[in-house]
């Protein structure tokens, strides 16, 4: 029975590890400036914990293989050295591992959240609602109009609650259903939630950030490649949650300028 | 019939007469333990069937599930699950499993039955509180199940019930009407039951130990239940008021969790001044310790059973594992923010929550090393409970290791809210705890109903379950790495469509593994009535529950007052001739044997 357990556990371990090593299912290629830090941190963690996983499962399999009931034929053995070295080793080794992960990981986190946005960033407002994303650009005047929740009216396309009648800055604001941004240009998003919690997740940008009703949350990034990427909601927001999505179009600066011009007309 | 004294002395008389006092409103901790276990069994079958519905829907979205349209004509017209009903099934699955299975069975169920016996007491310190705690929990369960049958359906905001989705009422969608209110009432009631239970466990452990049963001689299972009770007392004391506040937001027009200016379903909500993050903080201040409320008793049960079948004491004796469990309990209160890295709270706090989270891996690693090293050089008796102990170690490792990823906010930006998280908590909290419940059932079943369970069926159950859970949950890591978002009722995004074959594989695994549990249920029922009679100590174990008849008499030891001379795991001890030394065996008896 012990030998069977060992064989089954070894097979499970090998299969489990194979798909990770082979990258059969893996992250898509990163297209952000901060992304390589995230990927590196994940890969390092995968290496360390992957070794730990394989090693400990195989040790379990080996011990169970070796130490089945001998009906008294084999004398019991104590684990060599007793508990003290094992405990010290665990504290030192795992301690070093987690401190390293903390320090290195903190730098990656800091690169996303602790650095101020570039002053020349392109600012885009994002409104999340059941079950869509809307994006607002400041328009030719470079100023965003003020938001008035009581003026929000999806029926007439006023997703943000603008008041163009009384607010000059709001008159040229551009509101669209997908996020078009220039490549290699710092982007500053400001996240607003209209109704319940949502989240902004673009796998290729290595960004995930909740929209929280009542909070205005800034997040900034720079895309390094052009392309069309899916933005999906990852915070449970109701029945249409699975279908709440938009596209992020990363284009060249020229294309972007052209696009902006078309939108302003 | 007993008179209402809460004193331990109250049990010094004959068992109660009559069916109601014996089996229904019983004050006997053993009956209450079995009632909790029975409730957990009903709950786990319900929760598992819900997960089948979800898995079938995820693999074949248009599949018509027989009878489901009878249960919910609106949620599943023609048996095809609607997106909102999928979320309701998910919410109810999570709530039922976390509260009514993972908290009820390893802690309240086994704990009620065996904690008093393992310390040589005749009952819990407060038998009436004990009865109240079970009946409150049962009412909580019925209130939750009632949500299936209300007009707009069961709640759909997940077991975490994030505000404002859970707080603004019907406007936020189907399922958020009466169903969500029932959810809040159910969990508030559940908290009351757990608070009464936790107080009882703590008082019993501290006050009712028999002569010679020092803290250091308590079995590790008792230690785990004691530490868990301490955690539960703090955790449920926070969740209870949080649920009250949520209910008030929903029905009394308060704004604890709802800020101003929300427009839900084209209606400006009449709330102002609340904070959605306050709910998250209160919920996770309970929610993370809750993970340990599920897994610490499991660790205790495994640590208690493993030495019986390796026939040697655990490495480091009692001290190392006890210290590990206390450290885990202590740290469990410093890490709740790791559920909120991306919630919009101050990003500096993410680092503060990340470090203690990573540090929990140290006591968890030490515990794992203790179990592994205790197998080294042993003579393992491969009984069913032993196999489930070994399986537990494997799944505990698998589930624990993915914690390294999720504890780091920088990686969490990618993996948060993906199936990687689902894989992580199902392995470490769900499957590991369930394996401990199985180990406990096969191990203590003979004591609880005086009959042995069938070993052949037990082994079949183990192998199918062990391989099955890896088939279900290991691929979920891969889905998470590919960015597969959780809580989606269908995979319509371009990048998710290619992952559907993996979901199909998981569904097949889940159906087979679920079906394998019928073997367990059959074995449980068969052995209860037809199993061979169990001896007092069939496993040649040492602790006090094996020092009485199977099942134990009403006062646990038939009027005997035990004196304890030994620690709980004296197997293969130097100087003794026999293979093991009972805790109650006097020094002289050891030399003679």
C-alpha cells in the first residue's frame, strides 16, 4: 500500500510540475514597462516554490515507500538529529526565502504604486458600471468637466454625469467605450465606480485594480507594444459580471493623434 | 430531566430519559457533536451538488440539468442555468462549505464530541450553552437554505458579500433582495452559535481537565480545538456586528458601507457617508482567521491520528507543533489585508500585510516537517485513517505553496481574482480540512457508534478522492496563470475560450470525485448499523477516548475518575516493553508490561 501511494504521488507530482515547466498555460507576453518586474518576481517565486513542492512531495512519497509496516522485522528509527536542527533550518531557510521575496517584491510593487505618475502623462478617466467600462478624455481644452452623480443618465449617453450646460470644461470631453492610448506614453487612469465594486484587469499590462464606489483611485502605466488587448472586470458586480469587458487599443502616437482629432469633431 | 445548572457537577447523575432529551434537545456533548457532524454532512452534500451544477454549467453552458428547473423555475428555466443563478449557486456553495462544513465538522463536531473525553471530563463546562449553540447553528442553516426559495432567488454577491453590491438591495440585481438579507441573518445567527461554542471550549479546556491532565499532556487535537476557540471568539465577535450593520444598511436605511452618489439601475441611491472598504476590513478581519478556524482543527486531528499509525511519537514531542499552532493563530490576525492588496487601500499597507503573511509559512513549514520526519523510520499501518493523514500532508503542501505567490502584492496584481486563488484556498482550506474530517471519521467512527467502518470501501474512497482532488484543483493553477478570472458564469472573452477544454477536464474530475463520495456515505451508513462491533481501543491508541467503551457511556467514563500519568503519544517509548503506553497507565504498569 505504501509503495502504491509513493508511485501515485510521484506521478501526480511529475504531471503537475510538467505543465508548469512546459508553460502549457502561461501568462501572455507582457506589454508594459513595469511588467517585466512582475514576471520576474513570479518566475523566481515559481522556481523556489516549485522546487519546494516537488522536493517535499517526493520526500513524502519516499518515506511512505520506505517505512511501511514491517510487522516488527525492522526496528523503528528516530529522525536523525531530532527536532531542533529541523526547526532552526526551517526558520533560517524559509525566513531567508520570505525576506528575500518581501524585499525584491516590494521593489516591484513600489515601481507600480509608489512612483508618482509622469507629469506629461495622458490622463484618462474611467467609469465602471454594471456591466460596462467608459473612458473619458479631456478634449482639446485639456480640462475635465466636473462630475455630478445626479446627472448620470445612461439613456442619453451621460455615463459620467457631466453638466455641459453649465460647465464649459465638460463640453469638449470625449466619452468612449474603449480605451485607445499611444504606445510608449505614460498613461494616468483615474478609476470611478458608478454603482458597485468593479475591477480593471488587463493581463498583458499586468494591471489589476479595483474600482471602489466612493473612492477615486489613480493608477499609471506605460504600454510598450501596440495591439488590441482585452480589459475585463474581476470584481464580482452582479449577473453580467462575466460579460463586462472593453478593449484597450494601443496605437502609435500618430494614430492616436488622428483618432483623438476624429473624436473631437 | 436535568435541572438548568451550568455547573460541571450537573452531570453527576443518570442519563436523561426520553427521546427528545436524549437525541433532540440533548445536553450531552457527544450527541451535540454528532448533531454538528450530521448537519455538516447534510451541508457538504448540498454544497457538493451545487458545485456539480456550477461545473456542468462552466463546461457546457447550454446543458439542461434535470430537476433544477423544479428547484428554481426562474434561475434555471428548462434546467439551463442563468448567469445570475450561477452566481447564486456559487455564493451558496461558498457560504455553506466555509461556515456549515469546514467550521462545523472539524471544530464544532469532532471538538464537541472528543474535547471533553480527551481531557477526562464528563461534559462541556456549559451544557445548556452547548445545546443552544447547535440549535442556533441549525436555525442559521435553515435560514440560509430558505434563500433558495424566495421570490428573487438566493444572494449572488459571493460568500464575501462585498458592499455595496450586497448592501443596496434589489436595485443591484436579482438575488440581492430578500435572499441577501437572509444571508446576513443566517451568518449573524451562525456567529452567535460559534461564540457560545468557543466560550464553552475555552472554559472546558481550562477548568475541567482531570487529575494529571496538564496542558502539556493534552492531545494535539484538544490543543487545536482550544486555540481555534480562542481565534473564533475574536473573529466571530467582529463578523457578528458587521452582519448587523449590513442588515441595517439593507433594511433600515443606514449607510455604513454605502457612500454618497451611487447610481444603481439608474437610481441615485439615498445613502451617504459609508465606506465599502469598511465591510472588506471587517469581513476579512474575520475571514482570514476563519481559514485557520477550518485548518487548525484539521492540523490537530492529523497530528493526533498520525502517531497512532506510524507507531512513534511526533518529532519534537508536543512542544513544536503546539508552538506552531499558537504562532499560526497569533499571526492569523495580522494578515487580513492580503485579501485587499488591490482594493484601493493605501498601497503602503500592502507591504505591511504581505510580510506577516509570508511569515505564516514558517510555522506551517515546521508543522509539515514534523509530520514528514515522523514518518521517517516508522512502521506505518496503512489503515484508511492513516492514508487520509498522508493524503492530508500532500494536499496541505500543495495548497500551502501557492500561498507564496498570493502573499506578494506584486504577483497578486496578476493572479488576484483568478482561478489560481480558487486552487489555493480549495487545496489548503477545503480539501486539506476535508481530508482531516475523513481521517477523523474513519478513526473515531468506531468510537462514536461502536462499529468499525469497512476498510476496503474506505481505501477505494481514499484513492478515488486523492487522485480526484488533484484532477480538480491542480489544473486551476494553470488556468490562473493564464489569467482565467474566477466568478464568471461563462467564458466569452477571446482569451478565455481556448481554456474551456481545461474546464471540461475539471468538470469530469469533479463529477467522478463527487460520485466517489457515495462510497463514503454508504460506508458510513452501513457501518453505523451493520459494521462489526468495535473494541474499546481498536487502533491501539493512547489517549483517553480509547480508555472507555465504544461508544462511551453517558458520563464518558462510567463513573470512573481518571488520573493521567503520561503524555498523549507514547508509542515505542524507551524503557517500556509494549508498543504503546496509555495516558492513564500508572508508572508501575509500564514496567510490568
